[in-house]
């Protein structure tokens, strides 16, 4: 299927990211992808979306290829959707959960890679707690192996951003006409960073980030967004509001006073639905802290697209895997 | 050891009485005359230095040669070779070796290895607190008597301001200089890059400039309170410079240095997670870089050091935040200083003073100036285009972002205590 896709090359793209008109070398970050390529991935994902509904949920695109999930950090959603995506493309699939602390003590990251390379795998899907880990691994693997970034530190989570914009496009086909807000812990969020790049490249005219100043990076405006401390002001008239998960460890390190105040100031309560645009949707990359960043009524309500994000994740990841696999 | 005559070199000698084209006569490791052979040299070796710059041997305020304890990274022998190839004849040795230099025996051990290697001279800095723990002050007078030139806690934090005050007071009473690496570790909060545009973009934990400048302010005020001779190491941000300038204008005699690489790069160089740019303090904004360049051209920051930190390959083979920080830059210290002259950031005389007479003055040692009767520590420099290639690196550390850079000057000969310790062939 990927053979039928024409991907336009942009002048700005890094040579290393793309090997030909039809293939990505690796999928590490959204920052340097041309708009046309992002749209092509979305279109391809669209064509894969039907596969999950078929009685036989498989296409033979990656038959004979071996894909490894190499996770140095816990994950449920991302890990399983990658696994399903790979299996629906008929690839052989292996899950390796590395205990990051153990690799730190003894075996280096490079040793781990060398060992896996020796097993003749074709692609590594990598999640790692250090920013830049996927980039580092991509520079150190042999020519025939592709790296997919499934989240590196606070840096990037490009497949999550792709599935988010895929979901947005279902509701708002013209990115140039929408207002999008991202709410919560922007500082520590790789999802937020990748989303900011994706939305900027797709020429979304109004991108907002909302949170207490302790959770907004200093100088976030350099990313082409407007920052708000007041959520009501920030989400006003927005078509898409993306809520981020508040990680519990933040509570104990004076980023915020407590859950109660956080929910009052930045939680998506039902009354805040009145502030967003009439057709506005609410998103969340999961897992959801109910009653902390979003109320159950909103999370389970008809404006929420949280579960669609999860199902879309499979189709989008199928598209990315098939475009990144080396021939 | 042969007697030497350095003929017709262009003497650049900041702080000295003599400059311009002169002949230098050297006997038994001592400069015995300039333009006059006072004692009749015994079949001297003649070095033709026409069209060359002749200047004092460089005094480097901070090096780590990793010995003892970390010889797998580098040794005093390997790094001394790199040092003299850049005209460095005196190095200040940081105490964070394994074991830490906090006893007279450790000082003697390092001095003895340098004597055996016999290429450049060493001034050892000992640990300000026992085991660098930041809590118990070290036996300062014993360390001074054993030869410690100054005391420092390196990158290790001092427990609190009361310990720092006591350490400064005690040192002040015994006229001991403290080298202080200003960083508030609470604010640095395990960061690895400057908190700003790049930390934000790459999602790397950032260190705000305030982590440094707050520590600078505290140290300056405590030096006023205690009267200690304070030297601030590796300044990186404009707020620190403002504070130092202000201290000078109110009569507080604090000195400061900057690492050579801080005069060439800002945070933007880290783009793409290049581990060679992982340094401490981190490369800051372009505004900070401009301010540091301006401060070095004035008298606010009086010395430039290599901050030489060689690593073996493994240390940089990791994601950015997990990789070791530091650059192995000593062997291009002098070419980079000359580059600053070419870039019109400083005139030649000022530039050379930052690595010769000024650091010697900070240390209170009688070197860094060419004069009759002093030790013959001399560097001879030629105008010549060359490229710093990986294959030419003498240091054990190949962690160097300047690899591939073109230079327009190179060290031709280095003389330490009258002995030719390096010759470019």
C-alpha cells in the first residue's frame, strides 16, 4: 500500500529523515517534517482505519519483517497500540521491557542495542526516559534498522501527536481555521512539544498553552504559541482542548499546591464546556486522572474524543510503521 | 639541558617591561639576558624565531588530567603532551581525582608524577572540604604548606552558607585563595543545558542563569564579610558579569575566569542533542555569549582557562543528559585565543595576558612574564593555516566540538624551565 503513496519532499527536511520519496529513514520527531508529508501520513492512516473493522484484521504489508518494542519506561496504551499496528501489518513482533535502572548500572544502552541488532530485527520502537534517546539510538544502529520514537524524556512523542491531529482532522478538516489549546503540565510533556510542532507546521493560526507558571516552560512563546495562566480565558472559543495528564510526583515538588486547587483552576469541569466553541472537542492522551485534570462527566461525555484517539492510534501507527520500514 | 638563544622573535609580553623584536638568552632553565649574553652561553642551541610571536608559557587555571584513579580516561603523561603542544607550561590541577586531593600526601603524589613526566609544571588545588563533602573544612594550612596553590570544592556543592562562610574565614586568616565554582544546586535541579530556548525545544532539563548568578552574589558578599581572596570559576552568564562589575566598583577584589569554549558557543549549538556540547556550566543564550565576550575584552573577567576535561569514548556514548559533561580542549587553547584576536574581540596583548600574566597574578606566582632572572617558560607561535583533525589529537580525550576547525596560528615550540618540551614538526 505504501508503494502507492507519493510523498513530497520539502527543502527544509533533514536528509537523514527520508531515504526516498516513499520512505522515512526513522520517525523521531515532528519538528522537521514537511507539511505535505504529515498530510500524506494522515491520508495513509485513513486507508488503514478500515482494516480494524474487517473480519480478518490484517494486511500483508510487513510480512517477514521483525519489529521490536524496546521500552525503557512503563507504558500500556502506546505499547499495545504499536503491537496491534505491527501485527495488523503482519510483522513478527517482540516486546522487550528493559529495566532502565538495570541498564544504567551495568550494560550500556549501546550494548543493549548491539545485542538486539545481532538478532536481525528490522525496526525498534523506542521509549526512553532521557530526552534525545531515540535520536542517539538512531545514530548508533546499523543502516538497515529503523527507529520509531515512542517517547523520549520530555522531548517528543511524535506518534501521539500524529494520532491527535488525525483525530482533530476528523472533526475539523481545515487546520487553518481552528483554535487549539493544550492544558496542564506543558513543562514536562513530550506530547505537548510534539503537538506544538505539528500544529505549527499545519498552520493552525491560534495555538495556546495553559497552565500554572510552574508548569509552563520559560520562553514557551518561542514555539509559536500563546501562553495563558487563566484557563477560562485560555480555552474561550477554542475548537480543540487537549488536556494533559498531571503526574502525581509533581504534587510533592512544589509545582502545584494540591489536587483540589489544581482541579479548580485547570480541571475540565462540565461548566467549562460552555466556554469552548459550539462544536468544540475535548482530548486527552491518557491515562486520565479523573477528578484531577478532567471530570468524569466531561471525559465520558459527548464532547470527549478520548477513546477515538486510542482507536485512531492503531491506524496512524500502521501508517508510520509501513512508511518507515526499510525495503 | 642545552643553553638556548631565541633569536629575533616578536616578544609579546603583557605586564613585562620589554616587548618587540629581541633575542632571549637562556641558561640552566633561567632567562639570563635579553639582547645580552651576560654569562657567555656554552655552545647554545639557536632557535630562529623571526616572524614568530614569542610570549610567556601559558598558565592554565583549570585542568583535569584524571590521574590518579581515572587513568582509563587520561593520564598526566598523555595530557601533559597535549598541554605543551598548546604552549601551556603551568597547569592548575583540580582535586576531584580518585582519591580526592585533600591530604598533603595526595598533593605530593601528583607533583611527583608531573616531575617524572617532566613536560610542564603543576600547581595543585586541594579540596576545600574533606572528601569534597561540602561540610567539614579541610586542613587548609597543612595543604597550603604541602604546596596547594588554592582550595576549591570543584562542582560539589557546599552544604550551606554557614559552611561557606567558615571556610572563607578560615582561609582568609591563612591567606589562602578560594576558587569557587558558583552554582546553586537546588536551582540547577539536575539540569544539563541552559534553561531557555533550547531546553524548551529539546525537552532537556534546564539550569537557569540565576542558579549561577545567585551563587556569585552570595560568594561576593561573603568574601566582603570574611576578607578572603576569592576567585570565581567558569563564569557563563550576563547577570554574573554584572555582579562582578558591581563588586569591583565597590572595591571588592574578586577575580573571575571563563572557559575558552564559553567564548565560542551558545545554547543553539546543542541542537540535535550533540553530546560534544554538553558542558558545565552550560552554554547559555546568544546575549550571554556577547556579554562574556565584552567582559573579557575589559577587565571584568581577567583570565581564560581551558577547563580541560578529557573523557574516554564511553562517557559520551549515551543520550545527552546521561552523557558526561566537559571538553578536552587544552591543545587548542592557544590557537583559540589567537582566533579571538582574529575576530577582533581582543587585541593581541590583552588576549595573551588572559592566559599568561593575569592567571599568574591570580595565583600569586612568579611566572607568566618574560624577564631577566625568571624561569624560562616560553611559547613560540607561528602564523600558519592548519586544520585540527581527529587524527592529530594528542589528548586521550576526543570529546571536542572543535574537531575539523581551521586555525591560522600554531604553536611552533614550547620551552619549560629552559627545556624544549614541544616542537612542531
